[in-house]
C-alpha cells in the first residue's frame, strides 16, 4: 500500500498562513505610513508604536483591521473563512491517534483536505500581495 504523506501540504498551508499574517501586518503598517505622510501636519501618527501593536494581533484581528482599510470584500471574506482552517493546521492537524496514523483511507482524506486548505491559503496569499502592490502604487500626495 502506498505511503500517504500529509506533512507536505500541511507545511505549505502553514507557510502560506504565516505569509498572510506578515502581509497583513505590512499592509496595515503601510496604510499608517501613507496616512502619516498625507496628514503629517495635522495628525501625529506613531507608526513604530502602531506596528508594535499590530505585531501582537491574531490572524482574526488582523483580518478585521484589514477589512477597515480595503475595498476588496471578496478577499476579506475568503481570509475570514481561512482563519479557522489556519487554527486547525497550527494546532490540530499533526495530532493523529495511533489508529488514524495507521488508517490509510483516513490519511488519504486528511491529505486531500490539507491540500485544499493549502491551495486556498496560497490563493489568498497571492491576492493579498496584489492588494499590497496596489497600495504601494498609490501616490503619496493628495
């Protein structure tokens, strides 16, 4: 019987989720940098302190903040849908009982689910990087 390796899609998913979190943090920081540049005379914005606060946020909180500064509601919806899947991958996907580890059909199904999660996370990550590019292409002056 073929060996089923669920660790590769799980690693791909976790890598994509980590990249999503970092992209969201960077995007939010860039929004504050842009606001500081445009409003420097009127509103003091301490981007360093804001970044420290952003770095402590969970994925769900980052998605909520992102939803306040983007018009891409489809991406926000997809990211919200992935949040629970990220938690599953990070906290439960490696935890298999002895029986599950030796159940070839279970492992095959588990691997298929992880591949779907990894593909969805990768797609969202790529769309998020596109949003970052759009933000960075915006002029910094009014």
